[in-house]
C-alpha cells in the first residue's frame, strides 16, 4: 500500500508528474492511475519499467521505497509512454528504443551528481558530463531490455544521439537536481498546450 500511496501523492502533487500526465492527455493518451500504473515486486536490478503491450508503467515497490524514487520512475517511464503514444515508438526497433532511453535519461535522470555517481563526470569535464551520463544511462537501459552486444548498443546510441538528445518534448528543458526546474516545467506547461 505504501507504493500506491506514493504514486497517488506524486500524481496529485509532483509538478513533473502532473506535467507529464497533462502532456499525455493532450496527446490523446490520458492516464487512469488504476489502469496505467502498477506497483509490483521486481528484480532488484530495476526500479521500474514501461510495458507497451499493456500500456502500463510498473513501479517496483520493493526498490522504490521513497516518494522521490517513485516520482523519478514515473517521470522517466512517462517519457517512454509519451513516445509510444505520440511518436509511434516501436520498442522492437533498436534505434527507437535507444532514442526513448536517451530522451528519458536526458530529461529526467542525469544531473551532475548522477553523472558523478556513474563515473561520467569530473570537475575537469563538467560540460561533457551530462551527455556522457545520458549515454551511459541509455546504454544500461538498452542492455537491460535487449540481449545484444555492448558494442552494438553503443553504435546505435551514437547513431541516434544528436537527434534524440536535442528532443526536449514534452518537458522543454533538462531537469537539474535540487533546482526549481520541476516547478518551471509545470508553470510553462500551458505554453505547450498541456493543461
């Protein structure tokens, strides 16, 4: 019940989750939290996922024990849901999969501290740290979903990276940890037609 309570609180109070829900609704894919979000016990190697066949986000209740973790999973997986709805994402197409993973990491995951903890940042390469973090996060996600060689996954990510990294829909900006970005995104949502 704790997971469900955290999901409900995020849907009602999280600026980023509310923005993503509005963007999905405006794109013709409204979310019913009873139908489209499920709390489940998962392998400890993952914190959540998106199932396109069920059009459902899974929050791993045994891994995501805090509301901030649930918020991160919901925002990340809602990017995949948005891409599936709006961009006709085909998860069997490796370029599509790499692109949506790049977008989700870019928009909701990679702050400087995330990059630092992954080993993708140092004080000497701050400018490159975000891109490296996004590539690393996308690589781990692609490898978790598909059984392919690491070198093949890296090649696919590099091929689609410029276009997918530049695509900021529906958030409009990269989120920085401990910043006002979530609130800015929510305030700006109406400019993008997300009510």
